[in-house]
């Protein structure tokens, strides 16, 4: 039997071209390793929620108020209550202004007259702001009624009832706004007169003081006239009476809306 000799390892010679190829592979591997090290580690991925993008016209349509009779009637009463509250704030500021001016006239002129006048001006400024806010609240009510008028779930009779009550209260509060402006103008004229008297008094203070020290002449208090205060009181009284009337009519309007709801069976 023939004896098989053990296989000897075969050595393959590597030429220069093969060695160059291996060097290229080594350089490429090093470059990849360096690039991988430069990339920051990835954060753990969190569960993503679906994001729905809605264009602006669709958002506006989703936010549009839908009205039935009950919600429309309640909103009408609420918005007019807000309007009347603004006019009540005017009433309170007017009463406070009349009271403060009366006290100033009773106390007479003094070193703090300029400071008191500035405080009265601030009160008058609040009246103007409240009147403006009342008109803005009334405009909001107008816009709401316009929106209700386009509501198809409201019947023609229901829309006419809302519009009728809105028109009545709108007319009454516009008259109230006119009276409030008249009272504010009366207060402003009174304070302006007082400011002018103060300015004239300051310009002649030395001459008046010299005359009084010698026993002659007369001193002016520089206070608003009684006639101006009387005009202001009259304007404020007219405003207050109309405001009270508006509140009574608003309550009557609420009762009419409730009666109408019973009539149509809602």
C-alpha cells in the first residue's frame, strides 16, 4: 500500500500590486472609522404622535359658533348686560367726580389745588374710557347678531325676534351714550375753567398778594363757578335717569324673549 505524504503548505508570493491594494483598503477603513467617530450618538427614538395640519380657513370654520334658539337668546342677554355694565361704570365715575368737585369748592383754594385738579382730570379720563368701552361692547353685540342672522337652525320668526330686541336696546344705549358724552363735556368744561383761573391766578400772584397785604383789593379763589357745577349735576342726573330706564327695559326684553321661547315651545 502506498503511503500518502503530508501536504506541505503552499506559499504564494505577493507582488507589489497586491501590497498596494491592501494599503488602499487599510486607508479606506481608517477613514470610515474616523467619520463614524465624528457622528454624535443617536438619541433613543421616542414614539411620535401624528400631527394633523389644518389650514386657516378650516380652523375658522371649526371655531364658528353654531346657534340654536336658547343659546342665541342667552348670548343676546349676556352681551347687553355687558354693555349696561360699562355704562354703570360711567355712572359711578360721574357721581364720584361731582362729589370730588363739590368737596374741593367747599374746602376752598390751597397749595394742593394743582394736585387735586390733576386727580379730577384722571377721573374725567376714566369716564371717557368707559364710554369708549361701552360703544365697543355694543359693536361686539352687533357682530354677534349678524352671525346669528346667518344661522340656518334659527327660524325666520326667531331671527326677527332677536333683531327686534337688539334694535330697541341699541337705540336706548345710543341715547345713553349721547347723555354720557354731554356729562363728560360738562365736566371737562368745568375743569378747563378751573385750570384757566389757576393759570391767571399764578401770573398775578405777586400783585394780588401786595394789594391784599395793604388791605385793599379782593382775592379770587380760582375755584370752578357754581353755574358750571350746576350744569354738571344736571347732565349727570339726566344720564342716571336714562341708565336706570335702560336697565328696566333690558329686564323687560329678557322676559319677552322667555315668553317667546314658551310660545314656540322651546
